[in-house]
C-alpha cells in the first residue's frame, strides 16, 4: 500500500496565512517514513483545476488543515468552513482516500465539523504523532480505534479517543520545508512559529484552551531558535508567534529570547508576538527587543476593573497603564486589543475603556464588538445553561 500522503491547505482568506501546522506535521511524517505532498490553495485562482491535478496520484490518506471555521467578526460573519467543505466535497468526488481533518478551527468544534464535512477521521489537538499512528494503522490494516485524540466514523455516528497532548520539549519541530514559506513572505504574509501550545488562563470567552488544551506545553528554546535560523536561510526575515500568549510562562519566553540571541539572530530578524498584560517584566521586554521583537499585540479587552474581572482576566487597569509606559520606554510598536460587549458591559464601562486607550496612546487599538460564543468555554456553557441555543 502507498506511503504517499497528501496534505491540503484549503484556507482562501486574504491576506494569506502560512499554514505552519502542515510544516510541523510533515516533519514527523517524513521521520516515520512517509512521503508527503502539499496541495496549498492559499494562492490559487483555479481551485478546482489544482485539486484535479493533485488527484493524479495514489494516496494512503488526505489530511486537511482547518484553521478557521468563521472569521469571528460580528460585522462580516464570514463562514469560512463552507468554502472548505466545498473543497473537501470536490476532493471526495475524485478520490476514495480517507479524509482526515485537523487544525485549530477543527479542534473547537470537532464533531460538528466532521458531520458538516462528512469526513472519515479527525484529529483533536496535537496532530504530529496521531497522524503518524493513523497512517501506520491504515497502511498495515491494524486497529486505530484506541489512538489518542482520534475521531473516527462508525456507521452513522462518530467515536472519540481521549486526547493525549505531546511533550513538546522532547520533540524537534525545527524542520520547515513542506510549505513554500518564502512565497508567503514575498506575498506579504507573516510567517508564523510556535514556542508553546495550550493556555491555562481563566478567560471565560476564549477558545484557545478548548482547541489547544488547558495545559501549557513549552518547546525547547534552542529548537525554536534553530527553526528561525532555518527560515532565515530561506530568505524570511519577519515572523509572528502562533502561541496563545508568548509570555505565559514568562521564564520560558525569556529562555526563547536568550536562545535567539545566542544564535546571533537578534539583529537579523524582526518578529511580533501575542502577549497578555501580565506577567510582562522589564527584563522580558529588554530580552525581546534584543532578540528582534519589534511589535506586540496585547490581550487587554477592557479598561474597567469590574469588566476585566467578569471576563476572567488576571490583569487590572493599573497593569495596563504600567504596560503602556514600559512599551513606550522600550520602543515597541504595540497594540491593545479590546473586547467590547461582554457580560456586564455598559456605556460607562465602554467610555472608561476608550478614555484609557486615548490617555495611554498605544500604537494601535483593535476593537472587537460583541463576543463570539464557543460551546465549551465558560461563557458558552453559561449562556447554554440560561437556555439560549
């Protein structure tokens, strides 16, 4: 039976987003002895034609990464999954190979997405080892029902084996040679990298703990630095972290920065990070600057202490104020992301938030109006308990 695996990026959103997860999966599949081919539709103007061209081979399985279900934006409400479903339907019309879904978007709604896309398998959470185990089981025609994190179709229903998250510090993910990251960079996309997965923050609305796990698993800092060095050798100089929050835990963030500095990359690359407001010490800020970080997007959400408490945040207005002063002092471009319209929000709390932003003068302020409800978040469960469906 074939050892060939087709990986598909169906993400047609613009500007394009480099599918970092497919690079990480490819690294482990190659080490396991499988041959991986990529169908990247991120730049495609003829989606059907490219799909038809890719179906000219015999594959063991076809893996499809779903980064987004929708755009999480109240004004547009773009249901991205519909376009992905149409791509999956086209693939299924041309091939009888098992379809395996995964990705962050998938892991938020695994059963629902499986049903909507009529897929054979799905991987909830970390996929590197699970996909290798499934591929091996399919090739050897052995049992796959106990593979952790695997969803599979069983007649008219889906079954699920509990997830076992990876010990990332023991794995190397530095190899990045499946995706044409150079093309993404040249087309204006930010090439991503991960230093950790998971989030243990108690925010009531965020889907990151649902999709990536509530336990933070950190990568080896030296492996992260080697990954960036390899991408730099491909001509890529600008990056963005794909972590839930780069500075949680802060000691690991410092270690990553030191590893980047030790590789001599600090004055050769520029990168941007997602961070929470606390913890963010002056020591971390200085290390990030030396390591090449030039911009930070902070999860702030509100400028009212009561609203911050209701949203489950650990920071308060005094922390936001000190954070802005530190960023100005260190010369960062920095953005404060706001989430307006959550439980308990009033005209007064919105007014206080906007006035705080004006007084602190961040480089940019991002405003999300309304809160996207996700089913397994504390807020989603709260709303469901109140009888809203």
